């Protein structure tokens, strides 16, 4: 699937107009409902293929933050045959009470996949958990960069950032 075809399919599946409050607290006249594109096998498979292009030979692990990054990390891991982990938003009050599900070792080199990057807040929290465990975040890659500061915030925190698509690729103007 070409980048243009992927952009069209993602937008057709998930673009909503209205008055929305984003996780960042910002208001927006549009919303990309990630679950509407992540739950479509054709799109999820194509995204896994795109993310896998960033899984260089030194990458030992794929990571996705709960909940939107879980399907993306799984699709990427299957595409590049690497293990993957889920980074929780908060510690469970039961069972193992872990912040990371799966096996994360000190020294792992991690490709961290993200759904939609606005300010980068959630993915930076996940990156902090990974680095505090002694692993290295090689790169953070998002499906969509809304171009509202995520790239700058992620770079300022010392991480490489790329996106598969931007709001411009989707034909969205603020």
C-alpha cells in the first residue's frame, strides 16, 4: 500500500469533525479516532509494515503504550519478528503490579510506536519508564503527527522522532 493510499484509508476510517478535547487538554475541531483505523486488519497490517521499516538491526524490542499502542506494537512485532512489550499508563493494584508487560531487559534497544502524537506527553511517559529500566529508546515513531509540538517536545527530551503520516498527508488544515 502506498503512503497516499494508507493516508486515504486512515482518514476515511477515523476522521471526525466536531468539538473535541484531546488528551493534551487542547481543543480541536477534528479528531482522529485511532481505534477506528487500528481495528481494521488491512490498515493495521500496513501500519505494522511501515513501523517495521524503523526496526533496524540493533533494535531488540518493540514497545507500545497502553491502550492505543498495543495493537500497533503487536503488528510491528509480527512484521519484524521481534518481541514486544506493553507500557502501562498506571500500575495495577493487583497481580504483579508491573508498569511493563512482557520482558524488558536493561540494555534492550527499543522502537517505541505511538498512535497519534499531539504534544508527545503519553509517549514521553512511556519512554521514561523504558529508560528507567535501563533500556535505550532508539526511536519513537507515530502513525500520525498532528504537528502541535510532539516532534519538538520529543526531540527536546533527547529522543529521535518520526511519523508515518502527518495531518498534511491526511489533507487536514487547522
